[in-house]
C-alpha cells in the first residue's frame, strides 16, 4: 500500500532519504545524543521496521520525535517478470510514475540494477528509456526503496548494486551520492563500496567530481563506439562531450582513485561491431587501466537496431584480446522478460 501523502506534515522527511550522518546531525542540532541515530538506523535497516512505534529499546520521547518529523514510505510493485536467472520489477511511485529494477542471480551473489530517474534525457538512440524522455529525478528514498523492497520480496540479501537502469545517474548526482552513503553505510544497508557500480554515458564534469568522491565505488562508462562519428550517430551526449574529453576525464579518475574503469559497449549489428571498430577501440584504450564489457543488444520493437551475430561478437572480442585489452562478454539476462532498460515501463506507458 502506498503512503498517504495527505498525512505527511510540513517539513517531514522520508527516513529512507536520510543518511546516518544526517540523522546524527539532526539529534545534535536538537540538543540530543547522536547515539540515537545508531538505534534508529538499527531498527530501520537491520530489523527492517516500517513504523517507529515498533522500536523497543528507544525512549517514548524519541519515538514521538521520529514520528513527528520523519515518515516511512513504500513503492508499489505493479509487475514482476521472472526467468531462470533474472527477475524484473516495475514499481509505481507515490505520484503514479513508474521505474524498473532488475535482479540478476550470479555464482558470486545476487545483483540489482536500479533506476535513478523517471525516463532519461540523454537520448541514446538504441535505448528504450531515452525514447520516453526524462520526467524527473528519483528522490534518494525512491532509490533506497528499490533495494529494500526487492530484498523483502526475494528474502535474500543483495550483494551488488549497479546504477544502470532507467536514467543517467550523473544527471541526478547529489541524490545518487547520498543514496550511495546510505546503502554503503555499515549502519545502513551495508553493501561494500567495491560492490557498487555507477554507470554514466559520459558527463565529463561529473566524472571529474566523482574522482574526488571518498569511497571506492566502481565507475562504468557507456562508450558504445570507438570514434566520434559513430558515437554522434547513436548517442546525443557525444555532441556535448566528445570521446577525447571522456578519455581524459577517465584518466584523471584513474590517477585519483587507482581504480580500474569499465567501458560498456553494446554490440549493434552493422553499426559498431566491425573488425575496424575493434582495432580502433583497442588503440583508443591502449595503456588505460580498464576493461571492455561487450553487451549483446536486447532488441525492442520500438527501435530499429539489431543484435550483432554471435560470431561477430566473438571476433570483436578476439581482436581486443590480441591487442591486450581486458574484455568480457556479458552473459545475456532476461531476454524473455523485457529486461532491457526501460522495456517494461514503456510497455505499461504505451500499452
């Protein structure tokens, strides 16, 4: 059941959008003990209560203070599609908008790919999310709740988070950073920073800013082309930030963090999958601490692009390998359940 927004008082904050540090500061600013933040976070994130009145080792005064100033919220799961190794969730938000999350089951754990916006303004021509355009940014609690509600549904702790669903995370930068604080906090959801990956299509100033973020979170770049001509034709963002600028910002990121970067590369038949493209990509990335993740395209009826043939993908892989570029081919997940970014939402929005 969705929270009734009429009952929310003026100035009240959603508890899932409050970081542990924020809550400590709240108590200090109200001349109270900051250890109360430990108690509250323990009940909210470890015991997973949904009502402050369920807290047992907390004073009545603290319960009243929390009830008067903070509230709980829920998302509504309006659809769930499941295959052997993947589950896709469609959530309805309190204003009726919809976003998706995808859970993937691996040998090493269970990962979730979450959304950061309703729609997307980056305009990648192969992407279903971008076709429907951005409506708004997701609030911090709306991202946190994707994690909590999926864990509740599958009754399993998620081990990895990828911010690669609907939306461009760096177009919602401040909320994404606070989300990472909450899910990474040992007092909160407690997912290790090296198990969190943020993907961007190449907003250069935010890549540079992210290089100075004090957590060892992984960075992935949605590159999808070895040169500006091809990238201009499939990704509008390249008109603002050319490949050369992206590569320089990645080098800066690596110099600051000493972290390896992933370059995501969707294989589009006849567009970016030739041997010449593989050779050019090898040259572009030579000497960079990175690897390339080749992604078989998940086709959609609304978009004309097609998936590269298996042999073509393997040849592309071999060329990168022979040129000493680290490379993987992403295992295909969820082709039977509309698992590509934005597909399930567009099905509901457009019938």
